């Protein structure tokens, strides 16, 4: 019998990226006999990893990389799985001096796609590219999708929600790390009218003003603004209770996928061809195709570089929401 191994997985950010690493963590734990799996990320993402039963121990980057490296060195790891592959993780690998396997970020291919619109990206999801990083250890993708674990204390009780939204609702994650990944508020309003079903808006405190504007336009009988009202795990609990989920290209989209919800994914300056569409869950892509300027970034901008923002302003909303149509037909 092979001796047990101690493995460190590195991924510092962000919400969606960390959720997308969960199949790697699970497969390492389940497929390597006696494996002890540790995960290292930024302190701000502690709630994503601390309830994962496949993670034996977590380390968090606060202010000092040197302090973190000192803690990691004491563990005497057998392997490092670097799923971030940036300057900090390279420093950690160099300082720890143990065998490591690193994720291929395909930066040249991304640059060609974004800068020159030459799409040389492989037609595989980023999760499968993460999994390729651990293939040398004999670990294979088990095909079970993403994980997200919500602790009991963060399960949102029905009576925490307004009466209009307690039993059947649509969740809409209106946030996004960058403005060019979000519909303008007027288009969010248009989408809410199209949904025409109780909607819970999810996002951070920075999205609350947009949520209030939506309510002023469509009314609080249709929309409940939960932006900034719940922590990340509680927001995940609300996603879990939703009939369907609408989301921009953001972390809550991947949490919804982990919870096996059907996702209507909304794409602006980024595209699904970058490999980060909803994984192992039913989904619909909502995007404005045929724009020569898209994608303009692999991440996003504070405003459209060309000032017209056609990718969101002209995104068609003529799709059918079959799940809600079936509900209305039954009634």
C-alpha cells in the first residue's frame, strides 16, 4: 500500500474560480488513498472552503506572504497543486521546494482571442483544464460537477423572506466584478418585466442601489432586493431555493451550477468560449453575437472601451423561459 500523501492546493481568488476548483479537491481526496488535502486562498474567501468536507485544513493569506509561507513550510507537503499560477504562487512553490503541478492559464491564447479575435481557445471547460493539472498523479475527473456546502447556520429560513417570495421565486444575481459584465439597470428592469414572476435580486452592498432602482420601476410585489442583506453562504441558500437562476458572468453563477440549478447566463464583454460557462448543470446562454469587438477583455472594464456597450445594450431578450411557462400552464 502506498503511503499517504499531503497535498497543498493553491487558488487565491476569486469566488467563481475557487468554486470551479472543487472537483479537483474532491477527486484528490477520494482517489488518492489516505490523501490529506489542504487548501490555501485569501482570507476573504474563507467561507467558501471552510465547510468543504474534502478539505482537511485551510490556510489563508492575510497581509504577509512570508508569514503564510512559514506556516506552509511546517506542513512538509509532498505535492503542490497550483491552480492559480501567478507571482505569489510561484514564490510559494520556490520557497517550499517540493514537487508541484501548475495550471496552464493559456495566456497567449487568451491574448490572441481578446486582442485580435483569433479564437484558439480549446473547446473544453476550465474545470477540465484544472483536472488536467492532477492527471500526473493518476487523478481523473469523476464527472460529478462542482461542490458548494452551505452550513446549517446560513440556511435561509422561509420566514426571513417577504411573503410574496417565500414559496416560488426566480433568483437574479445582478452583481459583477466589472461594469461591462453587468446589464445596465434599465435593461435589468426590462429583464425583470420579462420574467414577470417573483424575483429575488442577489449581489453585494455595491449592488443595492441598482436593486432599489429596479424596485422603483417594477414594484416590490415582483422584486425583493436582497443585495447586501445576506452573506455569501446565505445568498447560496437563496439560490438553492430558486426555481431558476439568472446571472451575469460572476461567482454566483458558478455557485448556482454547483447547486444544480438551471442557469440563464448573461454575457457582456466576456464570452463562454473562454471556458467558464455553467458546469454540469442545465444552462442557457444570453448574449449579443456578431460583434467584432467582443470579447474586449478576459475579465472586464469599468466602462465599454468603445463607449457604445452594444454587447449589453443590444443583448436580445426574445428568449422563452420554459420553466415559468410550464408553471403558468399548470395554473
